[in-house]
C-alpha cells in the first residue's frame, strides 16, 4: 500500500496533474497488484486462506441460511468469471464506485465500462439461473 502512495507522490512531484485522486490511487494499486502477481505466480484461494488461519468471513446475512448459501453460490460463480469481469463487479458492487471512476481505473470509456459491466452481470445471472433451475 505504501508503494501506491509513493508512486502517486512521485507522479505529482514530476509535475503531472491528477484530477481524481481516489481513482488514480485505485489504478496505481491495481497495477502494483498485477505486477506483483506476475512476479510471484503463486495463487491461493480465499477458502484455503480462511481454512489455514481459522478466519471466517461473517456478514449480516449469515443468520439467514438461504441468503448465506445464495451468497456463497454467487461468490463461487464470481470466482469462475474472467479477471476483468470479477474486477468490474467488485469495483461497482463491493466498492460502490460510480461508472466514471471505474472507467478511469481500468482505462476505458464510461460507455465501454457500462457495456462490460452489463455483460459481467448478465454472465453472473446466467450462471446463477442455470444452477438454481437444475434444482427446481
């Protein structure tokens, strides 16, 4: 995380202008994560990490087992999507960023970002419906 702030500071000191600091920091952080991932090539699933550490993700819906199981199913489906689809869904629905900021982060136009987000949502819906219709 320090690297993101350091690189942002160096970018500004060189005389470059940053219109939206939050979007710029997301973009720098994203690029650092991608660079780190390509260097290490070691991947671990969140399930493995939670089992090893004994850490369990809790949320307000765990008391309702139907919502919790649907949430787990959606997370599984999200993990099967391509990385760019996962990133769009997380930025929009977890980080709750507006389309314009997401577009700046991923380097696309707002229209293109909206289209890709719609496709990712549609794909997730198709996966969910195909799974739930099998058991009806």
